[in-house]
């Protein structure tokens, strides 16, 4: 089997890297087409995944630039399709993979956990054979949607694939649980255009509060020349982020992916973003004493004081999460390898606990 995967975000590398490794060992072939982005390229190279670099995302977006960008994505997938002739297409919310599959009359498996990108749903649904979404996904995409009982981040953070490397943490001059990881983002994604984050002074005050008790390791997506941040800023290659995240006492982050990564590792978090997403909502309901979301400054301060004061057994939290979910990579390998029979079997047996036990 030859599979084309379209990669549009650094997280997508992590979503598919274990699938690629396992299926290559079984004799399958992959054609990976990716957005031209420094972090995406670094991760694909680090994991030794051969890839075809396509176009860059426009820095300043408007309707014409977004349409032109999508056209470039599709053209790159079409070119790769003519050359490598894939049997099946795969992507995470990838309109380019779905539209290309439709043009070549091939099956396409789409994964998604982003509820608020409704335009993208309309673009990829016509060409998608199935849309796999995690159990907490809070919208209905219709008859093509199929839910699986796991968190997307378990595709790479499940204990079958991830063990924290203490040496990576020590490189920052700290040990596990002696620091708090703070991650401020650039708010440049399509779904961020109407988001109103905390102001700069409030973000600084949060760092100062945390620094009274713990070392602050600050990671910023956008280059900020403000002298205040420099003593806290840390720099490391992107593949080391998960180790540093897993070793933190708790996480303060503006991105939902990092918040959910912390959750599946049992690391408490404060998610500073007004966007309501299914994974964060579900996590807060499941364990409200450890996981918080707000953009109200006083609520954020109260949450931090709470997280500083409570004892946490991260290993127990992670074990309890994995006891009630599957290994989604095992499921995805089986699903792709046996498609379309796997689609029919899953639809028929998805209500059976015994069916999902094989993917533990």
C-alpha cells in the first residue's frame, strides 16, 4: 500500500510519525507532502521521514491569499500523486488531501479535532471517505464521521511511544517538578483572528507570580524583544518540547494542543484562551481540580495559586486516563491497513467494548 499524507502543522508530524514507522516496518510506503515551515521540516528530518516540501503559508492573510495558498497545496499533492500513484490519502483536516483524492477517485481518511474551523469542514468533507474524530469532539459532521475512544495527543504521547527523558530536562539546568513551563503563542492561525488574549502586562504578572515559587521556562512562538522576557526564555529544538512539558510542575499555555498534551501526561495546566474546544472542556469536567481555562486575569491568578499549592501524582493521572482510552495509533494502523473493510467493521461494532479492547 502506498499512502499520501499532507502535513500542514508541526503537530501533524507527531500525529502520524508512529503510524508511518509501524507501517513502513510492515512493508507499506509513504509519500509525505508538507507545508514549508521551519519547525515542520525540522521534525520530519529529525524523525527521518522523507518528505516533499510545498508552499509557505501567507504571513498576512486575506481571502485571495488563502485561496491561492490552498490552490498551491492541491497542486503539490496532485504533482506527487502523478509521480507516486498513492492508493489512499490521509490528512489531519487536510482539504488538499481530500480534494486531490476526489480528483483521483481514491479513498481519503481525514482525522480532525478542531471544531471551530467550519470552512475547512466544508472543503474536506466532499472528498473524505471517512472523518475520524476523538470521542470528545463536540460537533456532528454527518454520516461520514466516526468517533474513536482516545485523545488525539495519545497518537504520540501514549506510554507505548513516549517516556520522559530526564537528560533533556537537565539540559535546561532544572529537574522534573522544579519548574513551570509557560508557552505564549503568536495567534496567527485562521481560528485566532477574533481571539482577544490577555494583555502583555497581565502575561508578565503571571510569570512574576509563578517565579516566586518555581523556575519559569518560557517559550514564545513570536519573537518578542521586550527585555522583561529574556531571563525566562529558553531555546531548544522542537522535538525536545514534550520532555520539558512532561517534567513541568504545571503548564501555562495559550495553545489547546499543548494543554491537551499536558493532560495525557498527567501535567496540570492553565489554558489561557477563550476558544472553547471539546478536548479542553472534557478534561476540565473529568478532573476540575487540575485543569483550568480562562482569559479573566483574576481567575488566572487564582488558578495559578491553586496549582502551586496542590500535590500532584502525574503518573497516576496518566495511568487513569490510559485505562479508559485506547492506543489510537494501533487503531489507525489497523484502520488504514484494512480499509474499507475496517470502516464497515468499526461502524458495526463501535458500541461494543470488546471491539475497542483490541487497541489497548
